C-alpha cells in the first residue's frame, strides 16, 4: 500500500496536469483544483497508513525498479516524519492556492493550472526521493514551472524576476550536484560499484571520507541549498521574485519551495558530511544572525506590503536555520517546526495581500490604509496572520521560535547545559533582538494597512493595463466573500491548532531529529577540545543511517 501511495503522490498531479492540457479552457481550473484535492486525499491516506512516525527512519518503498541500473540510479521513494509533514503542508496549500486563483487569473488559464500541478509533483518527488539523482532531478525541475508562472503571470518586472530566479537556482543546483557526484565517485572508487542511494552515500561519506574532504563536500552541498533557503548573502533574488510573482506563486514559494533548501540541509548536507557541519557551524550561525537583523531593518523602510513580507521571510528562514545549526535536539526540532509554521502564516499573509491587490491593483502602503472600514472580515484575518507570523503565544509561530531560541541559548562549548554546541547565550540574545524588530515591522504593516484613516488609490487604470490578467475591481465585492473566507479559514485553524497544541508535532519530529543528530555530540566535543576536526584524517563517527544501510 505504501508503494502505491508514494507513486500516486507524484503521478496524480502529473496525470491531472496532462488532462488540463487537453481540456477546454473553461474547465481547466476545475480539473486542476480537483487534481490538487485528489493529491491531498492521497497524502492524507499516506499519512494514515504511514508506519514510521515513531522511529524517524528512511522507509524506501521500492529499490528494485531502476533506471540505468549499471549506474546505480533507482526509483527509490520513501519518507520519514519530517518529509511527511512537508508533503502534507504542500498538498494542503495547493488546493487553497488554486481556488484563490479563480478570479485573479483570467488569461492562459490552462497553462497556469498545468504548471502548478507539475510544480506540485516535482516538489513531492523531492521530498519522497531516496536516490540522489531522483532527488536532484525533482529538486531542479521545480525551477521550470516556477519560471513560467513568474514570467507569464507576474508583475511589471516579471521577466527580470524569472531570469534572476533561474540563474540563482541553477547556479546553486550545480554546486549541489558537484558535491553529490564527488561522493558518488569516491564511493565507486572504494567499492567498484555505482550507488546513488542517499542512505548508502550518507553512510560512506560520514564514516569513510577524511575530514578535509567532508568539509568541502558540506560546503558544496550547503552553498547549493543556501541559495534555495535562501541565506544571506545569497538571498537577493527572493524579494524581487516574491514581489513580482503572482499571488499563488508567492504562497507556494514561501510555503514549500524555500523548504526544499531547509529539507536538503536537514536530510542530506548535515548527515552526509557531519564534520563539515561542525567546522562551518560558527560561520553559518553568524550569517543567520546577519540575516535576522539586517532583513528586519530593511523591512522598516518598505512601502510595498508584499516586498515587506518577502523580506520578513529572509528573517524567518534565517531564524529557522539558526535553530538547525544549534546541533542539538531542541534547536533542530524547533527549526523543523518553524518550517511548517512559516509556510502557513507567511503563505496566508501573501494570500491576504493578493486579495487586496485584486481590488485596488496596488500594494503601496502610502496609497492604502484604514481598510478595516471597507474590509472588516479581511482585516480580521490580516491581523490574525500577522500575529501568528510574529510569534504570539498561542499561535503557530511561537513554539518553533521558542525552541530555536532555547536551542541556540543552551548550545554552549562548555557543555554545562548538557547540550554541547558552538553558540550560546549571545547568539540567542541577538536573535531575540531581531524578533523584537520583526514584531515592530509586522505591527507597522498592520497599522498602516488595516488601521488609521481610510486611504484608497484615486486611479489605477495605468497599472491595471499592464496587468490585465487580474480581474477588474468591479468584478469583486469590497470585502472578501465566501470563497476567500474558505481559503483563509483552514489556514487560520491550522495556525491556532499548532499554536495551542504543538505536542503531536513535536513527537512526530523528535525521532527523525535524533536520528539526524546522532554523530554530532561526539564531534562537537572533539571540536571544542581540539579547536578543529581537520587533524583527524581517519574514520569518523557512525552515520545515523548505519544500521539501516547494513540491514
């Protein structure tokens, strides 16, 4: 059953995309939305039958079917609890995005829904892949649908944004590919066989490659994933792409596409080259702090609401990665939780801003304000999701933020806390100041858009002429209607449930986190004692996948 469902998660959206391509234009949105709901149903059934919630181990669904078997490339699908949570979030967001596009997209409708379904299939393929080649193909294929979504349905600078997105994504992907190929070639030289299984490659690299080579493998993998995350200073593509992408593109970018980078770091880079993870830890942690503080300060001077939320993503993702680089179970658990909560609340903020843009065709906060007088229902959701994004206790942003902060705070090199690490209180204090700044700019966003005297643009015909794929203002009621409430309400419920009762999520994440961190306590202890791990060129620590590989 697991095998069938894993394949169905990828094949259902592909099949529906093909049907959309041959369907009449007036049916495309309905078929596309049906395909998204069908994929969500498969994902829920997959979660219901998933037997590995408690151990967090890889569960390959098929190792027998192979492409180019002589090269060791196979169709090997599987998931641990972290991958499954990201799959559920992806399939949960997709129907909401497509329903939200019913009035926003009026031109080339078939192509829009076709590309979105292919994008969903490629993202799910990356989360399910247990073969490095399959992972890389799925990971990089997401670039193609996103390019067309931005270039065809974006804003006035959509072509520039689409090209910038491709250049950054392709450049980062090449670095990741070089790192993976290097490990595969060294493994082939040692064993005489080609094997691109992520588990065997992780076992070989983490236990056999010398420390100096692990450091460079980690740097290559990390550089590629850092572009997708994105980390400072590789973040400059994100604000432009978010600002120019259609609303649905911004939601899926914040909700899932960025998480491909964090997932790659969690599942591949840190386990595969743990010595590199320790050696580069301090530098990466400092980059996270720079991203948290700098992006928060940039948000203060933004006049474009969508661009402000885009820069806030840089802050939030840097905070998420700070928890991961704490290299202890508390911080990494918070990091994974933050992946999910950021996707929900930030995706919802982009939806809210997109609904305003449909009506007024501007995102400029100098032209818009006091909208609670015109749109009280929309204002309620806007305030709710802003509070969720800034980490208000009781909402989804708080548990992940708190765990990330605690994880960084207790990761002291003295090991006095029982969680040896390379950060400590100062990292948590600086990150906390960044959170205060984040709260201020999000409250500023709400204060300018929602409260105060009513401000509405006097004329926007010129802007509307350049973006004719958006519905005219007269086609929509002033406040959001039943369809838009139906889009935002599930997201609000999810934010509330995760904030009030995060324990099931933490229990699901914990085993997979412990499995990934297995080599790190001993390595951190050695690093603190010796100042480096590069003096030891002998066999390193046991990989977290050693038992599974030996079996």
